[in-house]
């Protein structure tokens, strides 16, 4: 009796041209999962900040599709001297809308609310972070899981700013949303002094000035796989104006803290024509600022803008008035020798702080812990929601595929995404 082998057809691949209104079009590549009900995982390419390697990128997609059992949709956003900010971010938003309108349909071709995942590294990780932070409203199709590797979440690089002692830092020129320094623990409780008790005076003594901290950007500036000089050069190509780097959609770390720097613009503006930011709620501020960066015509400057360091303050996100937002689960990875290691570490820190704070508020109505045990409980929950790992070398996904032993990192991301997107996941 002859045995018959069962041949399984490879998953389908489709390619679509998506119009971006009057700004040309982009291509979406859809790598269908084996099951028609497979969840959707959006993949954003790393962008032009490192040399392109199409073969390695296809390998990443293949590994993700196999380990996540998802339909992978690659949004091929444009980023170049001809397609500067905000075009790449606009492209991804158009692609996301297309996915909702064309792929999130049931058997009767009716739209349904779906749980989506998103992943990307470098510039793709930057845009993935932005989309995950803004497209996560409860009751709608939303992103519930985000995996980013070496994300560029702050385009103001350490090389741009001279080191200034913390005590000598000037205040930012604009009014900030909170008075909490960026590194302050916003969940810590403040115990009131007893009636009649005076605070103890601190002993004053001169301290030696602290040495300039060694950042990952400086420590690994000459890393052959991802040197900082090309990153800075490509940044200058992608942003026609320096103020674009401060947009929260471009540098999503600014959702959680104010920038470490400010631009002193040498132009005179009639204050009567400007409405102060503090007169508007934060969502309106962001919407107007983002709309103007996309559509507004920038005024001519009277000279060269000056980039200076300033104090940074913590911001509350999501903030009251922004609707019912539930931040996704996160899987943030980087490399121990990556210039972007510090950015990935800071992103995980501010996300954990935000999730812990908002979870406590939703369950207790408070934003500060009463005791260390309560604080530890919510911080532990936040650590489960925001995973952070640092691998050897730069940790680039495309680089890991060259070593068979290292490909397991991408498989882990896919397996984690499969768990997060399953119907049983909360």
C-alpha cells in the first residue's frame, strides 16, 4: 500500500496600493495566516536609519508569522529627503485605516472590533510606539500588544546637548503640565508633618560636582553595526525643521515627559495672536500641534534656532479627558551595545509608571500608594505588562537572523504576541 503525503499550500500573500490622498500612495504587503480567523500583526520596517537588507527583513516576517500564527501586514511607509516628517507617520495612519476598513470584516463583511498587535524596530519602533499609544481606545478596534526593538523614541540625541549640572538647568520656556521632575516617583506617598512639628534642616556641605554620566549613545557611538553618526545624519534628512523632533508623535517619549531641551526661535510673534497652551486641555493641545505640523506652513525664521538644555518634567498620559484609553501590553528589547539602549530602558520605565499609576486610580480612585506593599503590588503588575530585555551586541532583529542561535529572540516576540492576541488574553 502506497503512502500519500499531504501537501499544504503556503500561506497567501497579497499586495495593495493604498492612496494617501493627494500625497501619492504606499504599498501594503499582507502575509495571510493559515487560519482565516488569525489575528492581525502590523509590521513596520526599520526605515532608512540603517542600510536596508530586504532578505533579512523577509526572514524576520517569516519568523514572526510562524511563531505568532498571525496575519502579518507590512506597511511600507516612505521616509527620505523627498518624504520628510510628517509623511512617514501619515503613511502609517493611512495604512492603519486601510486595515480597519478592509481586513477587520466578519463573514457578512461587517466591521468588528478586533485586537491588533504591532511591532517594529528603529524608526519602525518609533512609529509603532506612537500608534500603540494613540490607537488603544476601549470599545474599538485597537492595538493591545506592541513589540518594539531599539525604538527611536526621542530624536533629540545626546550629542545635540552640552552637559549641564542639574542645579544649573534653566526652566523650560513653556508652562508644563506637572511640577514633578521627570525622574520623580509619582506613585510615592507624601506623609503630612504632625501639627507643630518643624521640618529638620538639612546639613549643608559642599559636594564635588558629579562627572558627566556615560550614556549608551556615547559608549557605543562607534559600534560598527549601528554607529551614531549615520543616525544623526539621517535624522537631519528626515526632519526639515528642528521643531519637528519635539512633536509627541515623532518622539513618543514626550507623551510621558517634557523634552530635555528647547528651541529658542529667533522670530517675533504677536502674543495677542497666540492662545496660551495652558488654556487648552492636553488632547486639544496635541491635536492642534500635530495638525499644524502636518498641514501648517512654517513661518520664516529671522535667524538660526538655538537648541539648549532645560529641566524636564513628568507628564501624565493618558490624561483625564482623552477618552477611555487602555495602554497595550509591551515587549521592549534592545542590545547591551546599542547606542539606543538608554531610550529603550527609559520607555519601559515611563510605561510602567503610567500603567501602575492608572491601574491604581481605576481600582482605588487614588494616584498615590498608602504604603510600600500597595506600591509594590501595582509596580509588579506594571512590570508584567511591560517586559524589557537587553541582548548581546546591538540586538537588531535583522542581525540576529544571521546566527541560528539568536533567531529565538524573534520567535519569543512572536510567541508573546500570539499569547497577547489570543481571545483568552485579558
